[in-house]
């Protein structure tokens, strides 16, 4: 058992972050990335900015994973099947992936979206569209659960204690 534990600790880490829109995912990822000087990739942004298919995104992620660097990944993790597919890809490249689910109450999310989009109607539309795609993690996914309303220092402390 001890040998397995030290092997797991020596594997590169991939921190996979998901949650509702405006829950605090990007803020957490950016700060975590800076704190540990680990590359951060928002797969949804890459996909949308370049018109890539999911298959293309997975190919890009596979190429990134071959670097063996610790990684912070957000996006394209909305369903359990999505998360499992990305975890398997990373594990095949020798990674120890960890899942972080950032939760924030609905009123805070809608307020953040309203401020970001400058429109109540657009905020409601964005929330409804994105939340319908999101699946809560199953127990077997063993996520680290963070509040999107806590400070980064509190989120970091909780994350590190769970890794």
C-alpha cells in the first residue's frame, strides 16, 4: 500500500474543475495556476474560439498531457461521461487526475451573470442553457467540493488537504 501511495504522489497532477456558470471556476483556476505555476487550459474556450469539435479538443489535450506537466483544466467536463473520458485520457498519459466541483448558490450565480452580461434576460438565458447541460458528480467520481463564495485561500487550503 505504501509503495502505491508514493507512486501516486510522483505522478503529474491534473486538476479538473467544473461547476455552474459564474460559480467561480475560472477565478479559482487562474489563481491556482499562478500559485503553482501550472499551465491552465479552458477547453471550452479553446473549442469555441477555434470552432473545434470535441474530438479535436481531446487530441489537443492528449498532446498537452504528453508534456508531463501538472495541469489545471476547466471546461468540457459537464457530464459524468465527459469527465470520465478526460480522466481516462489523462490516466493513460500517466496523470493522477483530481476532480473539483465548485458550487455556488443560484442567486449568486444569477447576480454574477447579470453583472457580466449587463442584462437580466441574457443572464437568465445563459443560466438556463448552461445548467441544463451540467450533471452533478456521482459518489464514485469522488470530487473535492468547494464553495464558489469562499476566498481563494480557503479554497486552496481545502483542496490541498483533499489531494
